[in-house]
């Protein structure tokens, strides 16, 4: 049986919590470091379905990527997720931007999955610069990403130029388009990008690949489960089956 402190300390060893960005709120956010469990549930987010899943599984600890408490709470209502977790004595640990930038973390995992070899890391931008083994047109790369990530759809632009180098910025990483321009990257691959950032990319002949926040980060759940299983083989590590972003893709 594992306790929450052991999990926290292990995460801290591979993705130090002190490296999280100033706006972030990663760490042990609900419960106690003394909470013990034979099962641990891992999810991108802790919503009501994940808490209910943990209750069904008798998992007293949940590890998430996105913080279950992000902004300071002004109220704690009985139908809120933190309240529900505390009421059921469930401890929640969240590893967010510290895990995004860690070697072997979210950006690394996404890059590897789509065939990007990382060359430079820009932790302050939560991004990396890498290259593909073969030059591709935007349409070819879009198909490669779609197939490798097993997603139903994505948005992309065609700069008209072949793609060899790319900035990878998981999650809401569209702001790294400035970094892509300064580095002369051919593309930016991210989970969210705003309209004005797309216009900027177009003006600088940078192809944009918008995977959706969920699909740019959910790969880390399986990766974390594998790491935890290697480190703590006597504990059952379960990837959440209930959490999705709820998006429906019309084909």
C-alpha cells in the first residue's frame, strides 16, 4: 500500500514542483500526504466523473495533470469537485506545468509520439524546438499526427512551405508562435491557439497544427502510469476510463 507522500516525492524527483510556472498551482491540493491506497487513479483532470470513478474503484488517491484547484477558492460548495473529494477522503495530487517541461514529460511525450526529435528546450515558454527526420508538406504532417495520436480531427494551416522544424507546445501553447518565429521554425504544434496567433503565424509563414488541448496532453496519462508501475510495482495504477474532453467530431 502506497501513501500520497511517496507519490508526491516521486513526481518531485522527475518533475520538480518548484519548476512550475508562477501562475500555476501544482502539488498536493486536496487531502493528506498520509492517505494510503492500494489503487491510484490517474487522469488529465479531476471532474465529478473521475471522483465517482475513484469511489467505485476504492482508489483513495488521484493523480491529475491539471490542478483540481487552480484559482483561489472563494466558496467551497457541497457540489464542487474538491468538496466531493474531501468528503470521500480522496487525496488529489496535480502535476501541471512542472510536468509539461520535464524531460520525459508532456511536451517530450507529445513530440516523440508525432516523430519530432527535440533539439532545444525553452522551459520559460513551456515549449521545445525539434525536427522531423523527413521533410513533409503540411497535409502529410496533419495526417501523420492524426494517425499517430489516433484522433478524429485537428485544425491546421498550410504555409506553402515544407515542414522540417517545429515548436511543440502542449496545451494552451499558441502563445509560443512568437518563439517559433524567432527561431525560424517551419511549424508550431500545440493544443490551443488563438485567432490572432494564427494570423501572426500566417504572416510569418509558419504552419499551425491545433490538436485540441485534450489530445495534446492526454498521452502523458499512460506515460505516468508506466513510470509509476516501474517505481511502485505493488500498487495498482489505473488510467481513468471516465474522463474525456467531451468533444464530438463531425466527419
